[in-house]
C-alpha cells in the first residue's frame, strides 16, 4: 500500500510541522514573557522606591505602623523580582529551544505543561483507564441507589 519512501516522507513532514508549530509557540511565549518582564521591572523599581522612602520617612517620625507598611512594600518588591527572574529562566530555555530548531537539532523534551493542549483532550470509551473510571462511577451510582 505505502512504500518506505512515502512513509519516511510522511514522518518527516509530521516532525517538520511539529517543529514549526513549536517555533511559533515559542516565539509567541517569548514575546509575552518579554512584555511581562518589562512591566515587572518598572513595577519592581516603583514599589521598592516607595517602600524605601516610606520606611525612611516613618523611621524619622517614629511611626511603627508606617514602617511595617514600607517593609511590606519592600517584601512585595522582592516577590516581583522573583517573578521577573523566573520569567528570565523561561526566556533562556525558550531561546535555547529556538536556537536548536534553527540549527536543526531540536528534540522536543520540554518540561513545561501546556495547558492549551490539555483543552483538546476528549474522552475515549475504548481507553482502559476511561472504562475503569466509568465502571467505578456506575458502581458508585448503583450503590447510592440501593436502599439500606
């Protein structure tokens, strides 16, 4: 029916399409992460500056409540900085994958879970796990309907 050349060509096309889809997805994610990081950098500096100024002002006026507000703002700035650094690590991983696609030695071994791919999962009644879940659910329904 199919000869080996046809099969090899179809397999190559599937892998090429997968690489192209991954490349598009990686570029889109990098753009989103870069935009988010730009916002986080500015937000970090603003929150940190306000926290330092507020803490300094409150210390000069012996206002302990305001000191804690300033310390809390500095803590918030630290959290923002952590998110920025986490995004930077994702950006580096994505860039490595993009470069490997460009160099034609890309292997899809991503560690990130893609939530957009999980939306397309359908229930297959031929799947043994799905059958087991359905059987357990039907047993549960039967047991719930039995009068004691």
